[in-house]
C-alpha cells in the first residue's frame, strides 16, 4: 500500500508534540543532583563533583551553568554530616522542584543565553582563514 500524503499534518496540530523538548534550568539542575548522588554512592565513578568530604562532614554546592546557587542567604556552599548528605541533596531537589529557586535559575539561564549568543556572534564574525 502506498503512503497517502494527506496523512501529513503540522506539528503544531499535534498537542503532545507542540513543546520543543527543551529542558528547563530546573530540569537540568534536578538531573545534575541525581548525578551527584550517584557519584557520592560510587566514589570511583568518573565525573565532576559538587561536593568534598572530610572526616565527618561533606561540603557541597548546587550549580547551574557553572555557577553555584545561593542555598541559604548568600551562601553558595553548605556542609552537612556525611551520612546526611544524600538527604540534604534530596531536600534541595524537592525545594527546586517546588520552584523555590526559580528566581535564581531564571537569572542564571538569562546569563547563560547571553554568553551563548555572544559566542555565536564571535564565531560568526571570526575571519575565515
């Protein structure tokens, strides 16, 4: 049976395809927190860590676009007993999911987009040689 071209339709006409699939800053941070928890659970696993452990405590930050979020007041790094580190990260993941860090994430996303646009412009204007 041959394909009937009248079956083609605009993507905008299909409700579940109208979103671009672009991840939000919140999605990126939440996924990165999962990665940090995996790195903590498997110390020999390769990856960039947002935490460092001492004898009893673990210091950590939560980052987006290579910039640390302000976790408490202006503090971008906190510490917790090492045994409570996963609970602390899960607490912040929950707070981020609830939108409590959206103001910071919006600001950081705007800065990231501005840097990306500037790099694109620089590459575009770079003499070919």
